[in-house]
């Protein structure tokens, strides 16, 4: 269950988890990552060209 206010990032969290799953399931080759069409964070002009990253802690 995922709760949160409107526009708090719930959908983006689900999209990020789906992207990470796809990367893991299809290997971490550049060709598989580029197929995911990752859209950069565009709300901050200082970081819009910076790479995105995801971390999982178990």
C-alpha cells in the first residue's frame, strides 16, 4: 500500500521501481538502459543534465 498527498511522487516512485526492475532483469548493458527512455529531472537547471541513480537497501 502506498499513501501520499497529491503530487507527492507516488507515481514516480512506481515508475522508478519499474525501471530498476527492467534494468536488473535485462542486464546493465547500455543498450538495455537506453531503451527505457529515462526522462531527466527538469525542475532544476543545475541538475537537468546530471545522471540519475537509484539505490536499494536490504
